[in-house]
C-alpha cells in the first residue's frame, strides 16, 4: 500500500510540473483575447519569451528517473488541452489581424508569440501525438502540423528520420561543422522529397510521377491539400493580411522546429543498425523537460520511440547540450561559440568525428 501511495504522489508531482508547458501557449491566448493593445504595452508581452530563455539558460539539472507504472490519462489530458489551445491560438491570431489590421505592433508581437508557441509547444505536442499508437491521436498530431504547413513531417519523421538517424542519408541529421542556415536550406526540401518518396514507395513505386492517380492516396498529397486548402480559405475569406500572418507564423514555427532538429543530432554519426543513446544530444535542463513535454530526453525517445513523454528516462551516456533547448537555440546566433561548445563535448565523450580516436583509431577528423 505504501508503494502505491508513493507512485501516486510521484505521478501527481510529475503531472503538476508538466503544467509548465502551458506558459507559452496560454500567454499567446491571453495576448490575442485582450487585443488591441497600445504599442508599448504590446511589446511587454515579449518578456514571456525573454523570461523563458533566461529560465532555460539558468535552469537546474533534472536527472531523476520517472516512477514506474505512472497512469497515462492525466498526461494525455495535458496533450489534448495543448492541442486545442494551439488551434485556438492560430485562429485568434488570424482573427486579430482581420479585425485590427496588419500594420500594427500587435501583429509583430503576435507573430513572434504564436510562431514561437507553434514551433515549440505546438510542434512538440504534435511530435508526441504522431508517435502514439492510437490512430486518432496521430490524426490530431497531423492536424497540428497543418497549422504550420508541415504535415509531411509526420511521414518523414516516423518512417524516415527514426530509421536513418545519424546516417549520412538522413536529411534531419546535422553534420559536424555544419551551420544552421546551411542545414535549414538543405533539410527542408530534402525532408519533403524524402516524405514524398516514402509515400510513393508505400503506394507501389518510389519513382512514381506526381500525376499518377495513385498519388491521390498519398498522405503527403492529402496533407498538402488540407494545409494549403486552409491557407487559401483564410486568403479568400479573411483577406491577404490574415493569410500573410498565418504563413509567417508557420515559417517561424518551421524554422524553430528545424533548429531543434539541428541541435539534437549535430555532428553525430551512427555505425550500428540500432539507435543508441549516444546517437542523440540530450539536455538535463529542468525547464526544457517540463515546458516541452519531455522533448529534452531525446536520446531515450530515439531508443524507445513509442514511450510516452512522462516515462522517458535520463541517459547519462548521451552527449549533453550546453543549455536547455531554448538557450541552445538562441546560441545559434553565436555560431562560433555554439560549434566550440558542441565540439568540446563530442571530443570529451569520443563521439562523432572523435569516435575513431576514442576507439584507438588512427586519427581524428577535424
């Protein structure tokens, strides 16, 4: 009986901590529902973003392992509410621009707030849901991806990235020494092409032409139709300003998503057939863990992809990012420092280009 109580207490505490993930999306919700704002008051809302980055940089470490047999339903309810808020935030941003006009400080601040929330909270929730076994959760995850015009991520991430992570043929694995801008321009079209080929192969011919009638059953084609059908509906029904803000927040969200992809595997290379914890970067940031539904425990996620976020384990053997996710992404603006810190960690652990030297090889690739 005592063990049961302990598990319940651990479950309640863990669930309560994960409520931190509502900080960014609820801030967006409050911003849009209280618009219009005076320009100087509007700018004050950006303090939520600044405060989150500072909290992440100075966050204490969280290395505790989850309790066993944690009930799933409280954590699923968090995902459900977050998904609803994401859809509402995008709708309210579009409504705000429709009602009050495009050329306002409110629009600029709303673009940043909702774009960041879509990129971190929205996509993080979508990522969690598309890994769930239940089809209805996957569909909700795909719908969230449509709000950032990136539905093909469902196909490429599940069937492409997870199978090829750390390999040279994986477009979502950043190479040693590669800068983020180069990675972004390379990975976005490459991931789309990969998702297209994966679906074409599923339908019978990897080299299938886009005009083939079988393409009507492609998940990628259907995703394109849904997300851009939504975008065009906004254009026709609400005007060019609403359409522009919808596309702009999606672009910011995708850039943030790919920034996370960039730091999660930068410089790592996999030789074995099975993904190991050393094939992914981790962070022990308390703030990242609880504000991004467990996304920081990325090494365990790749080793056990179906494992729900509240059960992901801390892997001591994986390389560690210099800060949490938010702090490390901000570090991309100082590319030399980013590369120096990341290279030092790889060298210390004998990973990536330093693996041969660590194993007693002939040299190190620099």
